[in-house]
């Protein structure tokens, strides 16, 4: 396995796009199917190469390989510190011509990166928030929006999030997603509750004011998560209501 990993990583430096793409495809399968291979591939020097290819198949393989590595939390600070990699993942979700599979793999990789708290400010600095909310607004595919809101919820959990979310009307977008009239899936609503809760906890008065001005339909969305969500979703919905001053009393929900 060590020999195979070294050989494939060496091919990532080839001048041939075909050779690089084929190597990436093999690395993707290795990291997906064999947990032990992830450390070996990383130690072989693969990580610095994932942003060097441009073909759709290579881009998808790169993003998927990164996601497989990010399943191991020890790689999250390492990969998150590679700004060129993070920037490339953000570019994938920004491009209008990116294939849906590449977008989903990039979102999963960004989610893994955002799970490490110290990476969140870097994601904001590199323009992730604007790209993510643009994707929510322009892409109506449920699976894409679900994955996007999952990343948004993680990035919201840092002090730098408030000003950036307000800059892109992020709180309003999240509130719209909660409104029962939008028909958001349960996962989208749970992710949205998590995002708003993180914003309220990490942010200041600006976020609080916008959250307190939620329309009744959005409040009903929170109530739906409280009643029908997962255990984690229910606890976050309850915490969101309690975090907003006078929220539980104003809306008169049994928590």
C-alpha cells in the first residue's frame, strides 16, 4: 500500500492531465474504501496536489478524496491551513458550470474543514459565506441546499460570522428557509436552526434583532423541528427559542 500510494502521488505531479486524473481517481477509491490508506496517502505527500487539476473528473476526485481524509479529525487543521485548497473548494461551488457531483463533494469537504473551529474564520476570509448563500438562492435541488446549509451552520459558529452573514442578508435567507411556506426539508430546517443558534451565541445585537423579527411562518418552522426533528435538532430548536430574549414566552411554546 505504501508503494502504491507513493506511485500515485508521484503521478499527481505529471504534466499529463490524463495521468493526474487517473491517479486521483485511484486515490479517491483507496481513501473511500480503506480507512488505513488515508494516513499512508497523506504521509506520501498527496494533500498539496489536490488543487492542481482542472478537468471535471479530476476536480470531483480531488474533492471526494479530501472529504474522505477529513473524516479523520486529525486532518482537519492540516487541510484547513492549506488556503489554496480551501479556495479551490469554494471556487467549485461558485462556478455555474460545476457538475452537481463535484459541488456535493466540495460541500462535504468544506463541511469537514468547518468542523474544526479554528478553520471557520479562514473560510469566511476566503469568501465562503457569499458563495454558500448564493448557492442556496440559485440552486433549488434539495440535496445541494441540505449540504450547503450544513456547512453554513458550522461556519456560523465563530465570532467573525455575524458581520459576514449580515453582509449577505444571511439571517433573512435562513429565516426564509425556516418558513413553513417554503417547503424546506426537515434536514434543511434542522441545519437552519443550528445556524441561527450558532449566530445568536457567537454574534451580537444585529443578529439578535433580525432573529427576533422572524415571521410567524418561520417560528412555526422552529416548532416543527422541536416536535418532529432528531434529538439533536429538537434540543437546538429549544435552545434557539431560549437564547432569544423573551422568545419562549412570546411564542408560548411548550419546551
